[in-house]
C-alpha cells in the first residue's frame, strides 16, 4: 500500500469518527440549570429536581428538553405557600408562572409539572414571538389523569376537602333570645376555648294585674360544629349542635292584697338544639360572627302566684336566639 493510499484511509477514518461524535452530541439531551431557593418546610433542591425529572420522563422524549436557566422560589403565604419560576432560555426569551396551594409540598409538585412542560418545549409558539398565545394558555393544558408512576399535582386534588382541625379562641357576643321570660331577652356572652360560652340575660320585668315579676337567667353553652362550608376566601358557614345548662330565677311581688307576700324560685335550666354560625374573617386571626339558634327547653317550668293560682309565665316548647360577636382565633 502506497503512502498516498495510507493517508487517504486515515483521513476517511477521521471523518467517520467526527461524524459519529457530532451525531452523538446532537442526540444528547440539552441540560437546564436550576437556581432553587425555598423555606425549610418545602422540598429540598434534590427532591424538587426529582419531581421535574419524573415529569419530563412521563412526557416522553427527553431530547426535547431545552437549554435554559430556571429560577425557582417558594415562600409562605396566608393561604399556605406560593411557588414561582422564571425561565430564561438560551435565545434570551423569558417566561414565568406562579402557583399558590395550601402547603409547600403541593405547590412544589404542581410547579414541577408546569416547569417540565416549559422545559420540554411544549409551548404552542416560540417565546417572544408575535403569535405567542398567553402564558396561561401555554403552561396550563388539561392535565392527564394521575397514574401510579406520575406524581399527583395540585390539579388532581379536589378543590373541596374535608378535614378535622382544632382551633382555640376568645370572643364576645351580644344578642337576644326567647324562652327565658315573657318577652325577648337581651343576652351577652363571653366565648373561650373550643366554643364554650358563658351567657347572661339582662334582667327583665313583667307586670300584670296579679303583680310584678322579674326574670334572671345565667347559663353555660357548649357547641360542636361538624364541618364548615367556605363560600369565599373570608366567609364560611358552620352548622353546629349546641347545649345550654344554667339557672332561671324568678322573683314575684304581688299586688297589695290582704295576706299577699312576695317570693322567688330558682330552677335548673337545661336545653339543646341546633345553630348556624356565619364567620367573616377580617384579618388572619380576627373574625366577625353572626349566629342563629333553635332550641328545645327540657326544663319547662310554670311560675304562678298562689291563693288564688295565677299564672305568670310558662317556659315554651321551643325557643330561638340570635347573636353577633367578635372573636380572636389562635393559631
């Protein structure tokens, strides 16, 4: 083999190697750079990267991953947590998306899903072009149904969820109710802890031909609310069961008749029923409450003057009440 032929073979081999190298580089998926910052309660950098990689793998062709720099930030909010990413592409174009959820873990899962869509080049048109649709339309397609292999996103979670929670607080209430005297009675109360209240009716006076009677009522109330329905971010309604136990005191002064004398009677008070409470949150830990009650008195007493027997008041089979109050909650 001549020197010229040897050199020709070497040049051809070198060309093949370069072509194979270029082909291998072209098929290697582009990498993205992740700038990540979050609070302690949020997923770590490694955990968030795993979420993004799992979504990219779910979408299929990893070679479509664009060369970009993603800046991801998570912070707490009154509703839970807020996540945001800003995507800087190699061609200089940018896009961003912000999501809010009840927890940082849910926000991270949902944001990883949307970021993977953008990194996978699944936008309808190149960013920055005149025909580019709004960012909301690009990054929020109809999510696929959750599978055993794909992490759940915030879109997979039902918007209304039932959960048990305890909440402590203090408050005051002013209102009026029936059933503790011949007329509607003004009532004031203080609310503490887990919906325990102490109620005191303003003394009322009732006069008729037989004499004058005064009514005093003092009771404690315990409530239990099974669930709450939230209509807006700050307004909720809670149906509750309520029970009240206390004391009703009636003092009578008859008309000045021969042999007539006054007297008083104090009796145990016991009743139960249902209540509906509306709560309007003014700030995070302060709310205005309006409450209506329907009650069944179990101690249906009859108060009367003796000799002759003259009825003054009898507790009715049903009673009702309405209250307006201010409450502070913690946590």
